């Protein structure tokens, strides 16, 4: 009988082998079948077989109304002690079915024959059909008898009326009882596979629609960016050719979603701007204000809400002539744009960036972020790489290295002081990270300032 059951499940599973296996783990038995469907199945099988049925979840708790329960069992359940024994019996059957993932046949505490039929869909145990409430005279020895485990279960024998109700329960042959179980296995598990297949297809279609929606949204953003560049620069007669190149470079970096280019291209762009403007303070401030505003606007063009660059990233009058100031300033602007574009697509990243900003000068790693932001490591890593083309830890190191460079430029802090200030407990490790991203040692960098 068990071989029959195993073979049935294998055949059904093979037919649907290409379906996403992960989705089914998110379902419970009610999600998959629906309570009304389960109760309808119980009723129809009960009418055909004369057996009583109830469905329990994976914890052994009843989740449907009781179908065709015998008068004897209904009377037993009216007392607290009897109801407790019956519930323990149902839980035993459900747990045995869960552990073995096979049919479990046993005698209830009162001596009635019962069976627990596991509901397994694509290898996942969801619950069990508990059926029976019949007498069986030819059952093989060795079957579990719960009267030996649950005390006072034979008290009904002291009541003549309860004895009569017990004796009025149907008598089933053992093989006929197992035949009914085989029928239920076919019905409930094949129905489960069918429902799982339907729900998985529905989920797959939903994912495809969401991906299409994201793709369409991304195309819209890119088209708006392209149009924005054309409308504001290519037809702007006041923009010089060098202005155009620098604007286009920044927008291309935003479009490509490559944060490494932010890190490495900004110093080059700043050098070109200073060569062109010849370090004139007024023109530099006007130019960078204009440049920063256009970059910020590129994030907001779909929302219609434009933020002022001077409010987000004010320009210090005393630092205008310092090329390094604008290098760090433009890095902050671009970092803001990357963050905002990412949040628009994945809102949960807002909490991630908030956490990073609050703890950027501490020793934080991926574990701290995922634990405090309640996001899985795999999912965060995937979407972050998709939006920044770098890992979370690479991003953190690049942020810290830019902060380190600003400390070296504008303070007298030592290398060790800067390392500890940024959450690196060993200055040697800090120096190793610095060289990795700057291609020169910290000492060489400080020497050329």
C-alpha cells in the first residue's frame, strides 16, 4: 500500500518537475486547497464510504469542520476529558503522517480504527486527512493502540448507552479500509499537485508582469534622461563643448549604474572643469551649482518635485578655489543620485542607506546591515549589484576612502586616526584597502597633496 502511495506521488512530481519548487513552501494547506474545497472532499468521500473525516494542519490542529462523525465520537467529545483524548489522537495521526510521510493506521483511545493520510505536495508536508471511526476485527497485530497511552479512555464502557453507541459504529474489513485510503491519496494529492501547478503558473506570470513593468519603468527613466540631456544641453547655446562633455559623462555614468565610474571618473572630470574655468571663483560656483542642479533634477524628473542643490549640498564660499573640495562635493551629489534612483526601484533600500549613513564611520559589515534592516543577504546583494555594479562592501569601502581623502586634505589627522575614525580597527588593513582603490599608498597620497 505504501509502495502504491510513493509511486503515485513520484509520477505526479515528475510531470511538474519544471515548476518553481520554492513557491510551495510559502503555502499552507488552506492557501492551496481552500477550506470549502477540503470540506467538500470530506463530505463526498464520507457519503461514498461511511467514514468520518477531519483535516488537520502540519501541527496536527483541526482546520475543517468534522464530517460524518459517529454519534459515539460526538458524545465522547462533549466532555473535556474525552475531547482532549480525541484531539491528542488526531494530533498523533497527523504527526506520524508528517514524520513518515506515509499513511498511518492506528486505533484511537476508545479502540476505533482510524487512519491519517498525509497531504504532500511536491515533497512538502502540509497536513493530513484523519478518517475512520469504525471497528475493525481483522487488523494485523502491531498497530498503534492509543488506549495504552491515553488513560481513562475506556470509561465509556461504564455507561450502557455509550456502549450501545460504540457497538453501533460500522465494521470495516482491514483491506477495504486501506482501499479507501488509496482512493483518498489519489484524490487529495493529485488535486494538490494541480492546485500547486496553477498557483505556480499564476505566480510566474505575476513575476513576468512585474519584470516587464520594471523594464518599462527603467526605459521610461532612461528616455527621460536622454530627453533631459538633449533639451537642457544640446540645444543650450550657452553651454560650451567642454561643458557638454562633462554633463554627458555624468549622465552616462548614472545611466550605466556603475558606481566604480563615480569613484574613478569624478577626479578626471574635476580636472577638466578647472582647466576650462581657470579657477575663477564666480564662474566655478555658478558652473558647479548648475551642474549639480541638473544632475539632481535627473532623479526628480518623473516625480515633478525638484530639490535645490544648495539645500542638499551647499557650496562653502571659503572652499570654492579648492579643487579637492569640489571633487568630494560632486562625489556626494552622485552618491545621492545613485541612492535615490535605487530607492525608486527598490524602496527597501531606503532603510539600508539610512543605516549606512548613520553608521558610515563605524565598523559595519553586511551582517550588521541585513540584521538591522531585516533583509536577506542574497536579495540585498543581488539588487545592490544590479543598481551599483559593485557589492555592498565595495560600496562601503569606496565611501570610506573618499571620506579618508577628505580628512587628509582638510585636517591634520594621522593615518591611524583616520583609520579608527572610519571604523577600521587596524591601520594596516585601512592602508591595504586604500591602496586597492587608489593604486597608491596612503603615504604617497598625502605626499602629493
